[in-house]
């Protein structure tokens, strides 16, 4: 799973969440949909760039509220 928008670093994701930016999770292909509430493992940046960071996000009502 990935976060949207496409962030180059995990720190950029944390900063965006802290600033109140809307961050969501998506799952490409036929692998099911991400939960509306709960946790998910994500990686980034998106293909075709090589993945450089991984994290676990907490999702509430479809929005990412934290990442570790």
C-alpha cells in the first residue's frame, strides 16, 4: 500500500499530517482496498521510483492520522 500524495520521505509524510494536509492510503491492483479505520503498512515513494521508506499508518475515516 502507498500514501497519496506521493511523498519522497517518511518525514515528509509526518510533516504533512502535522500541517493538517489530507493524506490517504491506496492499494494498486487487485489486492483489496485499504481499511477506512485501522492500521496499514505502507511504502514509498510510488513505482517507478525505488522504495526508500516503509511505515505503519493509523487511518481514521479514510485519512491517515499518524505514521511510525
